[in-house]
C-alpha cells in the first residue's frame, strides 16, 4: 500500500480540477489528510458564495472516500 500526505496547495489544486494533482492523488491507495491541512483548506472557503458551497461539497465527498484517513496535525 502506498500513501500520500498532501499539503494544502495540493488539495487546492485538486479541488480546482488540476489534472496533475488529480493524477497524483489517484495514484495512491490511501490519502492521509492532516487535520491542520483540512483546517487551512476550510478556512479559505468563502461559505457564502456558490463557488464556496461547491468546494465544500467536493471536500465532503472527498472526506467520505474510504481511502481518506485523518491524522493529527
């Protein structure tokens, strides 16, 4: 099993649809999501906008993926 510990910039690129970030994430069996990175990403979302709500929905779907695991920050 191989695992990726992405930083906030990788998540931003992934959720913006960057093909390289998506390919990188897809190439790993497990994604280890640091709670600090999650907090940084969530703090950058403008929850009042349509785009912000879309990013939040993408994040929730990502978190629900069985390959994603949380680790302490």
